[in-house]
C-alpha cells in the first residue's frame, strides 16, 4: 500500500504538482489512455440530491488539475443534464505546462448520448474549444442539427448505443487524443468498465455518510463486474482521501 500523504488546497503537497505524468501520456495501442475521476461518500454514493456535490474545495481543485492534464474530457449525457460541465483550463501555469508538453491549449469536451437529446443551454456549448457530442445511428437528423447549431461537432458510432471503443479509436486517429479524463457519470462508467476501457481511477472518498435513498453508486452496470483497483498513490485532507488506482480486469 502506498504511504498516505497530506493534501489540501493550500497544504503541504500542492495539488497542481500531482499526477504530472498524465500530461503528454501515451495511448493504449489503438485508443487513448482512459483515466476516470469520481467522488463518493463514505457509504459509496456518487449522487446527492441529483447532483455530484459531494466533495470539498480540494476535490474540486484536483478535478480542475486533472482536466488540465488531459487531451479530452468525457461525460455521459445524464451528467450534463444534472450539472454544468465546463472542462476549461484557465490557470496560466496549467496552460504553459500544456504548451511545453506540446498539447492543445484546451482539452476537447465530449458528451455521449444515444439520441443527442442533450440540454443545449449548458455552458458546455459556449466553450471556445471544440466540443463533441457522440451519438448512435439512432439519433435523428433534427437532433443532430440542433446540436450542430449549438456549436458542437456531432459524430455517430454504433447502432443504438455509442460504440465506445470505436469512439476512442476515432479520438486517437482523428484528434490525436492520447489521454482521456472521464468524469462519469455512473452509467457511462459501468459501460466503460464492462468494455475494459478504463485504465486508471482517481477516486475521492469523502468522509461523510449521506445514505440518500435511490442515490447512485459510482458504478452502475446491468451486469456484475469483477474489476480490481490497485492503489498507486494516496493522499488525505479536507475530510477526504484521494486515491490513484491502476485498474485490472479479471479474465
Ligand atoms: N460523484 C461523481 O463523481 C459524479 C460524477 C459524474 C456524475 N455524477 C452524478 O451522476 C448523476 C447522473 O448519473 P448517470 O448515470 O445518469 O450519468 P451518465 O452516465 O453521465 O449519463 C447516462 C447517460 O449517458 C449516455 N450514455 C452512457 N453510455 C452511453 C453509450 N454507450 N452510448 C450512448 N449514450 C450513452 C446516455 O444518454 P442518453 O440518455 O442521452 O442516451 C445515458 O442515459 C448526476 O446526479 C450527476 O451529478 C456524479
């Protein structure tokens, strides 16, 4: 087990000094490396009153930092419906670091949805960098046109669900995306894990119990999974533990 080190927004370990190896990281064969970031309560809930509002200031700083290291940030449409989603790097230091690593100034923002029926009034659609909405072939032309008019690029993979491996291969091939940060939510995470597409997990465990009836776990899947998380780094502070885990899949 790795040593647990103290962490806070202004603490002994500077959040922005962590996990720098992700920036400019290598692809996994024909698809990008996929890292997942989630925050959960001590009783395993990933939603609270329909939001993801579980973590502290330090957790949010860590999320912003992870975004600044990724080539693309990916979410499911359920997360966009519940929250605003603005994967924008704003600190000068982070932008300089991206430039030094020869990465684009901003990560590509991606939302997946079967039919492309996504809320177009979200700040996501006003971001200056490229935004992508990945849909299935079932998405009608009218929905695709609405998304395009809102300023996003529309791509389609798969008959009724987005074919996630095909999307990832396309991202590497067509947009040189080598590192994807997935920010959930739980149903997209379940699909990615079932397809063995998550390589590592950044998990914040908040030391609070919410016990909200009907709240989602951080993984929601229609089929049972056997996925192991191997701890690599661990920090503690602000009433939370922050872990970095390598993912292994049973045969
Ligand atoms: N604790 C955390 O760290 C965290 C992180 C993120 C979100 N959340 C919370 O989680 C809740 C939302 O949960 P959720 O499970 O509904 O979110 P989600 O996984 O982001 O969204 C599910 C939706 O994503 C789309 N989707 C997923 N896989 C797809 C595929 N292979 N092909 C096409 N579309 C696909 C579908 O959209 P369509 O219905 O449009 O087809 C599906 O209904 C919110 O309360 C949010 O705040 C928590």
